[in-house]
C-alpha cells in the first residue's frame, strides 16, 4: 500500500512456511508508538500453533522516531477527530492486506487480523469497512473507534482484555460485546483478572484456544440451513461443513 512504500518505513516482516503452501494468513498490528517487536509473544504462539500459516507484521505507516510507529496522526488527537483519523487510515491497510492475500492466494475466510491497542482498533474497523477482509479478528486491549451499529457478517471477533486496563476499561468491552450480540454478531469476550493494558501471555494463549476451538456462528447457521433443506426434501444430509481454515 502506498504509505508502506515510504522509504523511511521498514518493510513488513513476513514469516511463511518453508516447504508448503500457506493455508492461513495472520496480519499482526502493533499498538501506537511501537513496532512489530511488541508482538513477539503473539507471533511465537501463532507460529507454533499454526505452522502452515504465513504471518505478516507491518509497521505503522507514520514514524516519529526509531521504533516508534503510528497507524494515524497522533498530533492533537482528541475525541472530536479520533474517528476521522482512524477512518482515513483504513483504505491503505485494507489494500495492503488484500495484496498479501493475492500474493499467497488466500481468501478473507482464511485470514485473521490481530491487533493490540490501536492496532486492535484498526483491525476491528477494517473488518467492518471491508466485510470479506478477514474471517477472524483478535482484538487485544483495543476497541472500535465508536460503538458499532452493525456487526461484520463474515467475521468472528475475539475480544481479549485485561480487567485492569486503564486505557480501555473492561466495562467498555463488555458493552461492545453486548452490542454485537444484539446486532447478531459473532464474538467472544475474554477478560483476564489482574491484567492491565498489556499483551499478556494468558490472553495470547486464550486467543489460540479460541482459534482452535470456536466454530464460527455462520458455519453453524450454514449447517443448520442445509440440514433443514435436506429434511424438507427427504434427502440424506451431507456431513456438517467444516469451520474456517483457522481451526
């Protein structure tokens, strides 16, 4: 994407399977004022759990100093301009993810966006702005730029948060989770006690567990619809379709 072609911004870090075609794609987005090194524990856990996946860790397209990157302009950031700045950051990120998907011949269903802090905000908003962008979103210690009024139809959201987060209170995430449920969205919420605004290993391990065990709601609905259709026509039902390729 255009901003990543800025020569002052390092190229994204890419980790791909050595001897097989990638079956899944994880795009990992760091918090504000950080860089991909912040996501090392998440990267290691995902590589161990999903050796057939390719992991991509881009740098925020704005840099204020060495190893201090931003997804959008932080100058005089306030509640009045926050949403607009987040929205302006989305098209380039979406385009970049789509380019990576095309390169590795992977679909949105086989893609997961994972972000921490403002990286989580960008991931959540991108999946809402482009409904076919990702089958999963892992949002660590981050929230939507504003309370969602719709739920992404093709994305399972895993919200992972610290109970003592001073930046985004856990009560806010509970409200978001309830809002998504009311909108018919597919989401899970895990809150770790005695954890603040941090990419805690307990949350990372829970994220992997969610990826490995949660069958997306849309898969259950598809299976139920097929079963009902077969029963109505007195035809034998086929096997239940599998979940996403992230299982």
